[in-house]
C-alpha cells in the first residue's frame, strides 16, 4: 500500500514551479488532486472502486442510431503518449483504435488535454475503470458526452506539429526540412498558438500514414530550419 | 484609523510636491481599506532597472562609510578578550583581501580546519567593499568554501539548501560541488525527502546536468536506496531529458521507473506500471542523436519490461532502435534489431510490412550506415549476410538485402547493386519485392542507363509484381536525367492510370527540365497536372539563383581616383525572391560580384566560364567576362548587355562542347546574312535586327570562351565552303588497269 502511494504521489511542487506545466495542465492538476484525495480515502483492495470525483451515477442509455454508446474522457497523458499506449491501458475493454480521439490544448505547446473514448457498453466502461486501478491509478477517467466527442477531428497519428518555427518560415522551408519524408504536399498549414509570452508559430503537416509520421519524428526531430532548432510532435 | 489619516496626509504632501502626478481618488467608504497609490503617468518612460547586481549588499545602504553588519557584527560588549582580537583581525582581513587571496587563505584554513574562521571571514568579506568601492562578489568556488565551512560546523540540510538558494543573490550559479555539499548534509542527516525536493527544484529549473550529477552522487552514496523519485517525477525527468538531448538523465529516469515497475509487481495487490512507448521512441531518438548505446539498451529494456511479453513493441520503436544503432555505426546490432522487427511483424499484411521495412523511408538510416565507407562497408555487410544465411539458424532477409542494393545505388555502384539484386534469388533463395526492383531502377537511372531502367520496370510487371508510386517516380527521374521530359510525362500518365498521384517533387523536377529544354508544350502539361492534383509547386528561387541570371540594368557609378568608371554588375535574379529580408537583397545587389569580374577600366578579358551538369540536369554557369568600361551612353551599354544575355541563352541550347571547329561559326554565320537566327526565336526577341559579321560573332564568342579552341582553320573553312563531288581515289583506277 505504501508503495502504491509512493508510486502515484504527484510532485505538486514540481508542477507548480514550472510555469509551462502548471499553466497548461492546471485542469489536470486539479483533477489529479481530486483523484488522489479520493483514492486515499478508499482501501486499495476494494474490487470495484466507485467513480472518482463522486460523479453521480446517471442513466447511461442514450438512444442513437446504432445503439447507445458511453463516452469517457481519459486524462493524465503526456505529449509522448501514442494511441497504442492508450490501447494498452484499455486492454480487455473491447475498445478499438477508432474509438479514441485525442484532444489538444490550443495554448502552450499543444499538450494533450485528454483522450475521448467511445465505449460500446457500460461493462466496457467499468472494465476501463478497473484497468486504471490495476495500473497504478495514474490516469483519470470521467464521463463525457457525445457533444464533446463529435466535434473532435482525429489526427489518427498521421499529423505532425512543427514547433519552434522562425517567423519568416515559409512552405518551401518546411518542404526542404521534410525532404525524404512522405507527406501530402498541400497539407502544410500554419497555426499561431498563444504560448507563454509571445505567440508561437506551429506548422501542421499530414503524412501518408502513421508509419511515415513516426519516421519523420525519429529522423527529423530537433533538426534545424533557418538556423533554429525545430521540435516535432506527432498528434494522435 | 490613524494609519489611514497618516497615509492620506502623506498623499496630500506628495501631491503638493509633485503636482504633475495624477492621483486616483480613493473611495470614501470607511469599510474599504486601500493602500493609496499614486497613479503612474502612462505617457512618461520608466527608468531602466538598477544596473547594480551581484550582491545583496546593494539592497542596503552599502555606501555608508560605517560598516553595517547587523547579523554578523560582534556585540558591543566584548564576549571575551580572546574572542575580540580574532574577530577584529578577521574583520580587518575582510577589508583588505581580494577574491584570489581570500581563496588561497581558505585553502590554507581548509587544511587546518578553521571552519568558524572561514565562515566568519566570508560573511565579513561579502559585506565589505573592494578597492573599487563596490561590494565584494564571490564566485562559485569561494562560495563552496563557505558551504563546506557550514557543513563541517554541522549545518542542517535545510540551512544548506537556504545557503545554496542565497547564491542567486550573488548572481552565482551553484555547480556540482555545491550540490554535493548539500547532499552530503542530507546523507549525514538521512533526509531523503530533502533530496527529492532538491531533484524537484533542479528539474523545474531545467538544470539537467546538475540533476545527473546529483543522481550519480546519490547512487554512489546510498546504493540506490535512499533516492527514488516518484513515478510522475521520473516520467517528467525523462521527458525533459529527451527534450534537451540529455541521454544520461533519460537513462537514470528509466532506471528509476524500472525499479518502480518491479516494486509494483511485488506489491500486494500488484500494480502493473508501464512506460509510454512514445516516450521510449523519443528516448531512442535521443540516443541516436547523442550516440549513446547505454540509453538504447536501457530504453529497450524498460520497453520490454512494460510490455511483459504480451504484445510486440510498436513498429516505431523498432525503427527508432535500428536508427539508433545505425547512427552509432553498430551494423551488427542494427541488423539484429531488423531481424527482431521482421519476426515480430511477420504475420502483418504485405503492404503494411513493405511500408514498415522500406529501405527508402523506415530503413534509410541503415542504408546510409551500410554505405558509410562506400563499397568496403557494403561488401562487408553483404558477406556477413551471406554467412548468416548459411548458418544453423539461417537469417535471410529481403529487407536487409534491399538496404544493400539501395546503398550501392546511392554510391553509383551499379555493378554491385545488380549483383546484390541478382543474389537475392540466386544465392539467398528469396523473392525480390517491389523495393528491390525500385532500388535497381534507381541504380540504373542514376547512371543514365534509362533503357535498362525501363526494362527493369517491364520485367517486374511481367513477374506480376505490382509497381507502387515510387516505381513511377524513379522512372520519371531516370528520364529526366536523360533529359527526356516527353518520356517522363508518358510515365506520369501511366502512373495516373495505375491510380497513383505524382508528387510535388516529381512535378517540380519535370517543370524544371521543361524550362531548361525550352519545352513550353510539356511545361504547360505539367502545369495542368499540378492544377489537376491541386499541387502548389511554388517558385524555384533558390535554384534559379544558381542558374538564372539577370543582367541588371542598374549601373553603379564609382569614382576611383581622378577618373570615373562606369561599371555594370551582374546580379542574381532577384525578381522572385522578395520574401526574404529586402535589406539583405539590396546589400547583395550593391555588393555581389560575379567571379572573375574585373572592375578596372578596360579590364582584362578572362575566361572562367564553368558549366556543371548536376544529377537533376541543372546547369550552372557564370560568365566572368568584364564589360569594358567606357564612357558610352547608357543605351549602348544596355543593348550590349541584352545581346550578350541572349547569346548566352542560345549557347545553353547549343553548348560549345557539342560545337566543334567551324561548326560553331557555321551555326552563327547565317546571322551575318539573315535577320533571324536559325538557332531559336530568342535571337529575334529583344535584340535589334541588325546584321552581324562573322568577326563580330567570333568577337562576341571570344568574350566567354577560349576562341583558340574553337577557332576554325582556314583549311576547314575552305572545305566547308567548297562543295566537292565525290570521286574514287586514283589508286582504284590503277588497280583496274592492272
């Protein structure tokens, strides 16, 4: 029990002292505090711990055209988390890769705000809760609605974000930076996100497949573009 | 209430003293308590910050002639006759010593373990002024002596941490020794929580190198028991480490996480902790960039531990591992990793497997590593694979052989590429796949053997192998290298019929070749293809800077001594490159000089024209002939410039290498008699319709080439001008008579 508590002890002072982390993951921090406080009150040996945060057990059934589905929001992931990592956690929950949608925060460094999951049944949802408990309660799963699920456009692991672009970078520069990679030529688009202090330019590029996106991440991350080091992030 | 009155009276006083300031009205509600403030005048500029930094003494009255040291000062009542004398001596020393002499003194006192004197002297010294009247500022070494003195006097770890934090006041960054002293205090006091707090602060401040040294110190002191950061902290450490390319810190983080996984499984009930595969991929990429084999092994170990043998690792993890070993140059381990990758995904779909094991994308770092020393490395790898294929557990891999074929193609070694391709089926008993054929097409095309490349394509189609988009792209490249845009367009049509789309890069290459060949019809086809597939090809600014030149019509007037020289500069074509810094462009226009240019009056005529044919059929040439400076009018100069420009463009089509002897003259000779040139329509565009004599043409040619090499002999001219009927040699008639 003490080992479990030590393992899931979050370093609040660490997160609070780092302004990037604290500002961008503040909702996560608050949620994790709630989660930990709830866990501390419950014995770890309970077979089916109640949902965290004391969320009311609402009626789940939502009539849909193809049968009702349950939606949940998974939080506690980092920008390095892949779809396969979430699938590993949800092993045995009858969830496929198409049932996952990553949502990213617009501010900061496009850190993941959460992963929305579409569960085919209530038992699948409960299985996910048990899986979280079994794997260290490092993540939080809370209920979500279809209205939160539908608008999210999945990147499917094929889109790569280029951080650290200089202000005068153009599409030709991105093409030269990504030479040798297989991506859709017209998919390069520039975004301006509000980070700490000055706004930052980010380029999003869609690759032909997840494999090509990861190849680009492995080979091109932290290369130089117009004398500035570029950081790549694969959006799931 | 009295404080309110006091503050209000103070405000009114300030108002009288500084009537220009706008004072905000304060609410009269007695229940509200506000600190009255003077509103700043937003229009006025604030002063720059205080430049005096590096000592906390600046925050106090450091200019007072009376030494003010309340915290360190001795009591007015002497504590004892014996204590007073040393304190006064130490105070006197603090006012006379500089930093270097103080360091030397501390070194002596360390040997004699005079810790209290060291502490006292340091505290007096930092509150004293140096010979320039500025407060004494210690460096990190001096401060470390102070820390050591405190440690030896039994300071608590928390006090030590406070002292380290105070180093910021002196603008001194703590180094490894500083933290070592703190850790020693922690070790003595067995305070592991304080150690973790220290780790937190280091990670938060991004001091990854210091963090590494702290962890190493902890490990050496406590044998990994006292220091064990939380799982989340370890994850964060690993993320920061991969972000900053600190492979040691990443390894340590993974080591801690490995311990947590073990402990979690031993707990009751067990906790199955796992590390994110994405984090492992990132760490493997860091290991590749930093060439750290330890991190590769550590990352793979924790990945395997996390997966617990239940499923195969993500393909990206394998690719990252191969990439890491390839960057290290450890080809043996790279191919072992490739073998593991193939075994893990042997049941995957064929197309997915081919994409994962493509030597052009996923395994390209391995291809580059195989051809590091050219054919030596390639042969070594090939023979190793041949040996392994004949072992007890034969290792036969098409993907590995494809890497060698492509490596040979990259080094223009067609013979080796063909032999390796042939060996796939002959020696190894395997079936070449589409990547094998693609690599062979690439090898043929690169050395301009376009018919052979086309035959390979026909062969693979005949064998039932389905070509992919890369096959067609490589065929297009082969035709472009052969300067045949017509055939390249035919291949693109076949490509579209096969259901593939041409890439932007392919269309750009094709467009460039069409422009070089002045093939407007095919150029239009390329443009229509780009529009059809909604591909923005953009411009060719950078390539054009090497190839195109526009003789600028700007003339630079420059005085040299008593004479005025009118010189013209040849500039790069700047018309399209307006996205960069315009100032830089203006400077370039003013300063750029082409090679071999002579600015002097009547400069020497130099022959330095070079023409290089690059692989993508780009030609580079730079005329280096200086125009003779003259005081002629601007229009004459301009027409001369235009004439030379047109002449060079024509020579691009008919390069002098192909025009030998009098053929050169004969091409241009009709210009002497006709208004239009037989060469191309360019001659009649932009050039005034005037008749040129042969000598004028040769003179123009002489400006750019060594005319002696092209000059026709009189005999050749006579031969050319005289048309002779064919006659049998006299010896023939002699034989008949006989």
